């Protein structure tokens, strides 16, 4: 039996270790020096994912038993078949070497679960094998699903208040001094399936979005809320075009004309690419956030022309003028 806080070493592939460390950083598990707090992250992962992983494992064992009964397999081949099924399900190859390791110390929330796993579930495998398989199962899912597992408690609270039309106070690192009651509308998954965003109406009637993994606590109030047709339409628009961006009131359609090279850039630069509602030759029509359009098209330079709105055209023009001035200033300093 494990002592209450004995450290556990799990042998893994370098790729698996890298993904877990990256997730710890992405989902805000950081130490005071801003490096990944892997120990805290792995404890939360094991605690939150254990039930779902156990269910998946039971289904695999059922497959094995069906094969054994169907083909009257004799001998101790169950571990071999089980391992083969796991390799098929995994994104990693069998020949990948477990050339590195992760270690974590169970905390008060996970220690009893870890003891239960060691005493009841290991059968012919080691505790390192068990947790490696749990981690492999976890990383095989898209990132937004992994975020939902890690933020399981917050997600459950938000889903409940959305169903009950209650107001909440969302606590993040960035709103310590300016927390207000919010009305959650939905949880949106962004286009590239990386993060989940909670769409909320604030006290001024504006729609804000909060990334799920940045919410440290969700305080539920007794106040109820409702949404107008216009607010619902805006929330649907945000869900369609990208919940990670700010949407200002009365944003209008944006029309952009491309050069031939600009069209090639648009085709090639797919990360955070805005979705056009209509394409007519070298002209595209957008109804997404001005902020998204500004961030994306600021890299295009003279390969585009913003036909409307004037606001966005002027903002992009100012960006390039300022960049030019800085380049000229630095070049003059270097020439002296």
C-alpha cells in the first residue's frame, strides 16, 4: 500500500510528457516562477478523469471477453489482446520508447483514490502502467475535451446555472478588483477546438467571454436572469465566428478586397482565419469581430484593401504607419 504522500514515478514517452506539461501550462497550473505545476495538474487529472477512464477500461475488457468467448481462445492471452486494443486506440505507436518519466506526489484529494487503484485495479500491471494508460487515454482527446476534464467542477457549476438561469460571479486572476454579477448564456467551443469559452452578459448588457480554464471559481447567486432576442442573436453570432474575441455593439459587415497574393496568404494562413460569409471574386464579406479582423489582417500589408468600415481601414493604416516609423527610427540609430 502507498504511504499517504509517497512519490510515484511513471515511465512515459517524451511526446506524452511534453503534451501533459503543455496542458498544465495552457490550463493555468503554474508555480510562482510561471513554470508548469505538474504535480498539482496530475493530481487534478487523475481525480477528474478516473471515473470516465474506468468506464472506458471496462468496455475494453468486455471486448476482450467477447473475443475470448467467440474464438475459444485458450491460455493466458488476455494481457496481449488487451495491450493490442490499447495500441489501436492510442495515438502513440508500440515501438515508442518509455525513455523518460513523470513523477507526482498524491495530495489529500487523490491519495485515497491512488491507494484504491493500487489495491484493487492493478491485476498483473504496475501502478506506472496504470497511470501511463490513463494519461494516454486523456491525451488522445481533442484539447477542448481535455480542458473540460481538468475544469470539471467549474464546468458542472456553469452548466447548472445556465439551466437554472442564475447569475454568477466568475473569479479569475485578471478581475480580482472588478468582479461583477454575470448572466451565463452558453459554453462555446472555438473553431479549432482548443478552448471552451463561457458567454456571459455583464451588468451593462454587453456580452463577454471567459476562457473556462482561466476561471478559478464560480460563485452562484440567487438572482435569476433572462436574455432579449438581440442578446441571443449576438451570442449565436459569437459562437459561430469565435468566442475568444471582443464584440462591440453595432459592429457592421466588413468588406475586404484582396490582391492575388493576398488571396494566397488568406488560403495559407489558416490559424485564427476569419470565416467569410460571402466571396465575390477577389472580394470577401465578413460579419465577425473587428478585433479578429484587425489581428489577422494586420499581417497582410498592402495585399488587401478594406472597403468598409472606415474604422477598421484607419486602424490598419495607423498600425502600418506606426510600424514604418519605428523601423525608420531604428535604422537611423543603427546608421549613426
